């Protein structure tokens, strides 16, 4: 959320407005009743805009922002990931919060998001040390595990930071003028085939297709490497 506010402040400063800004936002949540324009809109100084959103957060006051004027930017990529607000930044507990002594099996979203951020920052010229540097195959295996664990991620909605939103079965995404259901936002929708969701998000689908083509793998090879994803494809 802070990156929206800083970019907008720079756009208003005569000495800074000429600087091109690239943003990678991770589940940008402004807070309850905090949907003012300097948080929900971005100005022309922002060129590339990437964002990751957590699918299974159900806390009241944790509605994330999607800027409603993204059509004037450079490169845009919007991805949904399973889990809660903290899950997508690496909290691997089964509840998605900071409670100790709980199983920490849900590392996959955080690792994939970290890899996406690292790769994009590197593309923007940022020098990084100690990167995760996952291969495409490793990322696809993380996505495969996410597919297998989707029922467990759905159960995370029972755990909240504030009080639970019982009026909605899916998370909403908002701006200063409206709150939309997740399913109403095409950029967040999982790729669907014959009404069946196979991939976690568009990045998952594109990577899966490109990896098979680039490596020249047969369907049997893909089925061995990514069994859950391939099983869903075979069921179409």
C-alpha cells in the first residue's frame, strides 16, 4: 500500500515527478474505510504494475486495493495466490497467522511470490543478493502442490485478524468507488476450461505451457513431474 502512496507523492513533487516508477504490490490492503484516491489510484509516473493477491483472507478491514486506472500503464501483471494476507509473503502456518507451534506446510505461495518479485526487480535493474533463484520446474512443482492443497487453503478463511466476513463466500477487491467480488475481476480469475479451473493463475498456465514446449516433453513426462496439474487437464 505504501508504494501507491509514495508513487503518488512523487508525482506531485516537481523535482520527482519525472522519475519512472515500477511497482510490485503484494496484497495491498489500505485498512478499514481507507480507500482514498492516493491509495487506490496511481498516476502516470507509474510505468509497470505487478501485484499478487491472497485468495483466502476473510478478515473484515482487509479488503485489498486494485487501482482502477491500470489501462494507461506499461506492463501489467495481476496474479492470485492461495492463502491469507500473510501466507503470500511467507507465513507458512496452517492458519496463516503468527501463532507458534503450528504445522508450517504452506510454504509454496510465499516461495513462488518471492521468486516472482526477485525476477521482476532484477529485470528493473535492482541488484539482489541471496535470491531464491527457483527453476521453472521448481515453480511448477510448487504450483502443483498448491492445487493439491486448495481445500486446506479454503479452510484458512476460518482464521481472521479482526472479525470474519460472514456475508461473502469469496474475498472482495475494492477501490474508492466500489467493491467487487473476486469472480467479477477478470485479471484475478483462474484460467477456466469447460468451466473447470485447472491452474492457480495465469502465470501458472503460461509457465506450464511454455515449459513443456521449451523442454520438448511428452504428456507422460509432464504427468510424472506435475501429477495434480496434469490430472486436472486430463479430466477436461
